[in-house]
């Protein structure tokens, strides 16, 4: 018999993992609007507004602030392929899975990563970055602001002062921070940054907002030879986003509609208010987890949008995550790389950083941990979390 393909009926999950997060219905609606061409005057207006709104969330005046077609890794690759050529040394902070990915891409660009390593769960220290800069010819320092694999936020200010001192550029991954965690590209002295749409922006995955200052634009222009990647060559992409509107590749129109709406929501809510919501939800979650006898991986520099929790001895990672999904409809993440099986990752990103989700996930964990034989006093986590919301 001929195979029948049913209409799509995906479950309505509560996405409290490392991303994607839930998408605002306003974003989905914007994405279903009629398509126009990528060289239509109407679309040019949309592009200009997206650029303005991205400058608002990145807190920057950078002229070149645009979405790259592709997910966060496409942004990572764009930044590195434009900055790094054969034989170039790059200082890379490696304190988690995404620092490792940056290091891997540097190698693929023909460069040499000078890895500044730190234990997973800790931030990179300014002293170790200074040592790497002093001992090498690196002109670029690459760091992850919000390390999604460990739940650590990287302090940037001191390191950005160092990059000025050594005449290097500071490249920062803001995939899990943009729109949810305090970040000021210009004030912090970040020269170039890439992000993703599927975390604190509550938009589906598919675009990577990037921003770069004129120091970086000049650095890229002055580089010898062509950028290895045609698709991610910022010299070419720039011409489509600037006055020339020179065709490079067909822009993902509907994704850009969606991003515009996601950014419009943050603009209406107020960026600083969003940061405060993330801080509060994160504080409540951690208080609740601690009251239940659970520990976070990070002991300082906790990332407001993502919390890594140590899985207690004798508790099954898989049993708990399966039951969360099947019984409570809640997705959380497991550990990546060396933390596989050792932690859970709970994301409270964008509109998901709210009281309802904190209570839901704590209540579900309360029940499932008791089922696993872990001694939790019923309701203790909830009470501790609710105290924070009532402050
Ligand atoms: C910090 C960080 N950087 C980069 C990426 C890669 O993004 P993507 O999976 O969208 O390609 C992720 C994805 O989770 C991330 O969390």
C-alpha cells in the first residue's frame, strides 16, 4: 500500500532546555506574512528596521549590524573566516563546548588557536588572556559570553581593556545572551559579536545576528587575499545590506520578518526590563534547586539565561529527562562533551524567563527526584523560589 504522510502535528512543548526556546505567536504570525522579493523596496524597509532594532538589542552604534543567514554556528564561522587566515594566531577562551568549537574553526581557517583553558563551569581570567597575548602574535581574542554548555557568563570589560592594550580585536559569542543577559557591545569594548535567534530572542533558529565596528571592517578590508568562504564574505554581504543593495544570496525573507517581530517585542518591553526578568527567574530557580538539595555547576558568574545543575548520585539522567518530556511536556537539556550524564541544563530564555516556568520545572523535578529515591521534602523548592518572586 502507498505510504500516507499525515499533516504535521508537533506537540506543544515547554522548551526549557539550552535552546531553541518557545517562539512568541506574534513571531510565527509575522513569518506567515506574504512573501516579497529580496530586492523589493518593501523588503529594504524591513531590512533597515531589522538593522536599527539589532543595534538596540546589541547596544551599539555599529553601522554593520545585520543577520547572517544560518544558525549561530554560521555567525561563528562568518566572524572567524573573515578575521583569520593561514598562519594567524588567535587567543581562544576554552571553558566549555562552544569555546572548543571556536578553536576548531580557527584551525579550519588555517590559523593556530592559542587556547586559554579554564575548568568547565568557571570563567576565563583576564590574567591568563594577558599572558597569552603577551606570549603570542595574536591580533584576535575570541570568547564565549554566555557558555551554554556550563551556565557561565564571562566578564568582558577587563579583557576588552587588554585587547586595546595589545592592539587586538575582541570577538564575543553572544548566542545565549543577546536580548536576555546584560550586554553592551559599545560600552564593553567588544569589536565583533555574533548571536542566534533561537535563545533569548524567542524566534526560530535560522539567523545569526552579528555586529562589528569600523576597526574590524578595516581589519577585514586590509587583509591579504580573498576571504576563504564566498558565502560568509562580509565584504560581499555588506553590499546587500548597505545602500547598493547588491544581490549576494537570496535573503531568507520569512525568517527576517520573524526576527523583526521578535526584536520589536523586546523594544516594546524594554531591554533592561528583560535583563531584570532573566536575573529574577534565574535567582528563583537556583534558590529553588538549592532548597531541594541540588547544586549548580557554576559557583560564581551564573548565567541568567541558562543554569547547569549537577545530577545527584544515583539519579538517572535519562529517566528524569524522559519523564519531564513525556509526563510534563517540559524539555530540558543534558550535558555536552565532558559533562554528558553529569548535569542538566535548564534554560529560561526570553519570554520563558517567568514565574510560571520556574514553578513548573521545580514542581516536576520535585516529583521525579523523589521517584528516583532522592530525598526531597515536597514543596521546599517551590517555597524558596516563590519567596524570590514575592521580594
Ligand atoms: C554559546 C553558543 N554558541 C554557538 C552555538 C551554535 O549555534 P547553532 O546551534 O544555532 O548553530 C550555540 C548553540 O547552542 C551556543 O549555545
